[in-house]
C-alpha cells in the first residue's frame, strides 16, 4: 500500500460524490434539491421552476435570429437540521451552462466556468441550522471568449439543466475535492484472458481537528453479487488532511472480459467505517476487464482481437426540451443505439450525463468522450486555464467507466481559421501556434491523468492539421468528413482515406463524423446532393459504410448524428435544427436507422420496409415507385395486397423493388424464413388531372422531390417540364444559390413551417400550365424573395434597395389565366424579410383551356416556389 499525505489548502474545493444508501447504518446523506426553485431574468420578476431548467426552450426555435444569451438568476431555500451540525455540507451542481456563481445566505461560495462538467462547493462555514438557508445561483450563458465552446454548431442553452444535490458527510469521508470526482480511481494490471488485477487509488479526507483511525474495505463482486475478492485496510488519518491510498486487490483468475458482445461487469464496493464499524461513507462503480490498442495498419483491437467500431455521435438535447431532458428519456437513447447494433458512441462535443456512461458500461458500447473546445482557440491565459481545468474535471469524473476508451479535447479547432478572410497572415500564424500549444498541453494532461486510455482529436477536411502538425499530437485522429454533402462526391471518401494513410502510415485514423441532412417530409426516386431527402441520406450512409468496411486501417466510423439537434443559426429544411440525425429530433427513427440495424444487429432476424414516409404520394399513369427493403436475412419475399411480387436477394443489408402501387390503401408485406414486416401506404394514382378521385393537387415548383406538408395536409409532387395533358413549366431555370448544391436557399423562411416548399423555386419562369378541366378552383401560389438574407431588423424600402444581397430588382405581374391577381409584385418591398408569401385567388376555367400561371416581368426575373390547386365544385 502506497501512502501520500496532502495537507489542507485554502482554495474552495470542487466536489463530487455518489452515495449508495444500502447499508444498515449510513451517516452520509445525499438529497436532490431540484424542486421549488425561483427563476428570474431580471432579478425582479420571479417564476417557480423545477430543475432541470433552461430559458432557451422557445427562443432558440422562433423566427427571430439569435436567442437569449445573458444572465439568469435562481434561488431556493433549504432547511438544515441541527442534527446535521457535526457533518460537512456540500452543494453539487451536475451541469450549468455556462458560468455559475453560487451564494449561500448572501455569501459567495464559489464560481465555476464550463457548462458540461460537475462542480461542488463546501458550504459548511455558511450554513445556519434549524432554519432555512437561501441558495442563490447566477448563471451566465453569454458569449465569453475565455470559456469554451466559443462557437459551435449547436445551441448553448442557458440554465441549470442537470441535478443539484445537497450532501452531508461525516468529517471522515472519501474526498469530494479532487475536481468533483468520485474520490477514487480504478486501474487494472496484468489483464488477460488468464488473470486480471485491480488497483484502487482512494482519497480520504479527515476534516476533524484530531487524528482519526478508520477502516477501508474493498469488495469485488461478480454479476451475481458474489464477493470474489476483498481487502480491508486499517488507516490512520492525520487531522485536517486529505490522504491518498493505493491498494492492490489479489488477482482474479479466468476473468470474464468486457466487450460489446459480452459486456460482463463486476462491481467494486468501497466502504469506509470508523474503528467500531460504523459506516461513514460508501461508493461503488462498474468494473470491466478489457484491454485496447489502435494500430495504424489494422485498426482497433479489443482484448487482442480486431473490432471495427461503428456507431454514432450524440448531442443531448430533445425536441421541446432543449437540454433539460429527463434522465430516463436520455437512457432510452443508449438503448436505441445498442438496438441498432452500434458498438461505438462519441459523446459530442462535451461530457454528457454520468448515467449514460453507466448505460454504455452495461450494454457494451465503446465510448469516446471529450470537452467542448470547438472551432477556435482564444489566445489568452484565461482560456488556456479554463480548458485545462475542464479536461481535469472531465477525466477525473468519468475515469472509472470501463466503456470510456477514448478521451478527446478538440473538435475542428482550425475551422474558423480555414474560412478567415479578414485576419492578417501574421494573426493566422499566431492562431496556428496557439492551437498547437494548447493541444500539446491538453495531450500531456490527458496522458498523465488517463494513462490507460486513447487520446483523440477530431479534425475537419483541411490540410491545415497536417501542415501545423496538430494531427500528430493525439494517439488517434478522427476525421469529420462530408464528401458528397458539403463538397465532392460520396466515393471520394475512400480516395481521401487512402491518401492520408499513404502519407501518414503510422497515424491511426477514424471517420468521426459523416452524414447529410435529411428531412422526414422529403423523398424522391432521384436523390441529389443537398436535397435533404431521406433517399440521399441512405445513399450516402450506405456508400460510406462500404468504403470504411473494406479498409482495415480505418479504426471505425461514427455517424453524425444519432438524432437531429438544436442549432439556432441554421436555416435548413427545418430551421434551427441540424437534421443529420439517424432519428428525428423527437427520436422517431428515419429509414436509415433501420438500414444500420439490418447491417449491424445480427442478434435476431430483422426485416423492415422503408415506406412509411410514402403515404400521401401521388403517382401518374403507370408509374412505379422504388422501395428499399432492409434485412439481416439472405432472402425475402415481397407481397402487395396479398399478391406476391418478387423474391429479393439481400446484399449489404438491403434490396430495392419497384412497387406498382394501386390507388388508395396498399398493404406491403415482406416475409423471410424467420420474420416479417407489414406496411400500409396510401397512394393517389392519377391517370389525368381530372379531379375525379381527388380535389387537391400541389406542385413543389423548382424541386425534384416530394414534400409532405403537414400544415396543409398534402404531399406536393416534384416539378417537371410541361407535358400536354399534365402540368409543368414552359420556361425558367431551377434557382440555386450555390451551383454545387441542389437545395435552393438554405435560409429560415419566416411565418411558415413549410420551408422545403419555399426554399426551392424556378427563376425566369413566365408561363406555368396545369391541364385541369373546366370548373371553379381556389389556387394558392407560393413565393419567397431568394436574394434577401435573414436579418433581425425589418428593412425599409431604402435599405432593401441598398442591400448588397438584392443584386437586382424583381417586379412582376401575376395572372391566373387572364385574371390579374397581383400587380407589380415586389417581394423585397412588401416583405423585406424572408417571408413565405401565399397569394390565393378563385379562378373559373370554362373554355377547356386549363390553368395558366403567367408571371410577366416588369423588372428583373420572376420567381415562384409552388402551387396548390383545389377544386371547389
């Protein structure tokens, strides 16, 4: 046993404890104090709230750019009995974004910077007994260049969003002072299939003014609860000291090893008693015997065997909740990932709730955990100090989880530098040097504090990381790669990986992010880059998986992202939401999730029909529609309305069949030898625009994809050139703000939830026809001005004319047949922000001429985004 004595220091200690109340006598007390808080934004008007809480649930998703970043004030009163007078009292905060200053009974007891790690304060000196004690917390999520993350593609929800605990302990206890850790650290020695040893470093505090004698008992239990190893030490604790003890337990022979396939866990229980056997403190943790390494040629090895890591990244927020997600709901995320067959999870871009790491221990998921130093570094002593303290907290608090294999500290840290067109070359060189300096310091700290883990960093697609040498600092490099989305083509991924491996043959690499945005309302048989269709999402993920799977030197891959998440500045198909998730923001799976399950999860027979999103689709004439079938079986049979269509061979988890849908309800059934799936799809089959078996028809003008508009309860069909007897444009071009992208404008459209209808459009179209029969119709036309960027202030007419983004004036008249419905239509004038504009008129067709939409230019070129035709009689 090694012994080290550390005398009491004068700074305010950070604390963390996890107390298990399972003994007959337990003096330690731990109370959640989440209920009955008061919250105010101005210290004047207060409202009652329960924790977790954030003040950004609504404003981070409204039409106004930006969200409230500033101060929030919390207060609560707690009663503390004089029976607790001889104990030490602590407040523990598990997560506050992003700076917290804590007061008790009017006295400041501490300040903490960083929104994603726990912190504790000793409040013993300011507690009043047999009365109520006032706890006040000032929270600040303002932009602060000295607190990472400074800038990132996710929303920084302000508030106290994890549990707050009031802790009372005897004066002798496992430490709460070591960066809010558990007060003990588990290390392993001589781990193999034959034997495995455990060494525990415990930090025990004696806050009494006299010396104390205690006993420390360590038990290792197997999964059945049987004690397999135990050791008890009698210890002497000098007064007012913190004492570190290293204790080795005897080796366990023929241990059961931990892996994703068999996540066997032992339990370590630590019991601290006084000389008479009275329990003073208890802790416990999972123990998993395993060993890992990464090889630049052969990838990742677990317990001496190669393992391709395939999984996801995860952000912690949830639709309608921001980051105030109940822990049981968060735990379901880990179960869903495991059910998919994922064996790898990157907690991005910050430490997540400790309970989720427990879930990864139990379910068998290899974890990459990291701190939120994202996009850019500040060249200041304060930023460096906060970053280093944050990493120390991170390592110490998450150290004991056997699932935690990789510990990271930077994500795309040169991203802003890559797109910086304003700074001088000298400033850019300084930023490179500073970034490398901080990375080096963080790497040193991580290797020192977590010697049995793999250090890791994530990079974006830029040669800067190779030029600066920052890519050579960690043990493993993660590349965030978006070939086929932000640039190049899907198949270019493999080219890049091969080139990097050839240039840097000793550098282990992993694809740490990849994936396109995908909106569950958008589908198409002709997917294109940046169209946000579910079909393109499938195409890209399938392509990436095949390219990584065939390269042994690639450690693995983690899709971006597990689920859609909040990112306030984004203007994608669903504004303020990054839609690259395999699941929607509310955790409804997208089809790609089921494909991964077919490929990765072999535990049970599985079949899935990827057709749920097709309901409401319109097909013309004899058109069929391609449907993918996902399965981990070799063969399946496909039936439509009880009639067998075909037997399919499954390769790479899927096969595609063209379905000849009938008008109305269609029942698809897929059967394999061991399982089956059924799906009912409602389809409108149209042989002409006669409005006989339908009374509404919508066209997503300028788009190649279907869009299911939930607000208007209709699926808009893709656009086409005019065909006699049908519909389409006679002239004009698809508007693209960027030639590399196939989405029209990537901006939030105000006063609508139907962005995909407005974001695509035709420009220069003067004539659009729909060959509908005689009758009375309500016709709605949809417009948006594509050249005005979003702004927080309404433009005046003068400002609109001077706006550099309005490259040309756009004025045109709008006619339905010969009926004028809009004279001198000038969207930049009438709607100075990016409003979704709907012009509706009733028109009578009585000369068998059908419907003609005429956009007659007066100045500039007209645009149009969609049309909805409704039969009135």
